[in-house]
C-alpha cells in the first residue's frame, strides 16, 4: 500500500538503480508484528555494474541493506521503528543460520539500515 506518491516514486528509483546489482524486494514483511521494510536489497555475488557509479548508494549496496526513503526528516519514532525492523530481520537471519547448523553470520554479512531523506523541488 502506498502512503504517499513520494514513497512509490522513491521505491521505483531505488529499484531501477539497484536491480542490476542484486535482489530487490519492495515492502519486505518483517516477522512478528505486521511491519514492512520499504526496500530490502541483497547484492549478487558478482555485480554486473560498477558500484562506484552510484556513489553513496553504491557503497550502501555493497552488502545487504534495508532502505527506507523519507520525504521529510524522520521522527525519533520513525527511527526506532526502522531499528526494530532491522533487529527483527537480523535476528531472523541468525536463527535461520543456527537452525541449519551453520555458524552465525558475520557482522558484514548482516543487513544494515540506510535512512534516506529525499527532497523534491517544485518548478513553476
């Protein structure tokens, strides 16, 4: 469900930029309560595109990450909710690893959060 036209636009731009580099999941459901991450990205093992061309986004996309674009500055509550989603996903991934008899994931293998504040200008 789209809360704002900005939300859909930001998700589409991020998807278009990241799709050649890895798996993009829009509105990824977080287990537990009914929460969704706007965009969950996990890079391919060997990306076809040079990540440096995307600047900061390319650096963030060099490992699994959760992206939540905000039009306005996120509130403290927004940040807490994003962190809750991050910790829930990290915990779920670690439990899955241990259930399969594998070692826990290293810190750099766990997704991190990218907070994006995107501003749009109106031209008249």
